[in-house]
């Protein structure tokens, strides 16, 4: 198997992954994924596609993460891993889709409007 190159996004976070057959090492921006994502919840999000498809320890990942916050980056990485696994075996699509991992979360930060301090907040109204 050659290297599979896939991209995943969430808010402003972008995850570019390079997946190949190996022993399960995940390197994110030249760091181990347990160092990059210190909490157990974020580590679980990263490994979730592998757990659902039964592929823990079968593939090596080299990841470039950019933009956004730490949670958005973890979810962008999860989407990229799911897309790569579906490229390897289309049978995985039903399992991952049922858990909602094949959908790109479209929610983005609403833009700030002119004449207001924030997107929805208004300046204080004074009648007199």
C-alpha cells in the first residue's frame, strides 16, 4: 500500500494526513499525538475511527495540523482519518457514517457586523 493523502477540516482547523501501513505511530507536527493532545477526550476523538473499524495499530500517520483550537484540530483529524479509512476499504463507510464521522461539521463563527460590537450583540440603547 502506498501513502494515502487526505484532508479534514473543522471551523478554521485544517488536518492534512499521510497514512501508510505500519505499527500505529501517530505523529502530529513532529510530536507524538499523546503529547500534542494531552487530555483523554481528545486522544479518544483521534482514535475513534480506528476503534470503530478495528484498525488500531495497523497504520502509521504523519499529520500536519494548522489553525483553530485544540478541539477543532482533533475533530478535523478525526474526519481526515475517517476519509482515509474509507479510501482503503469502502465497507467502513457504513460504520463511520452511522457514528457521524463522515460529515464535515459546517458550523463556523458568525462574522462581526458593522455598527455592532459583535456578531449579534448590540450597543446599549438609551432612550434619553
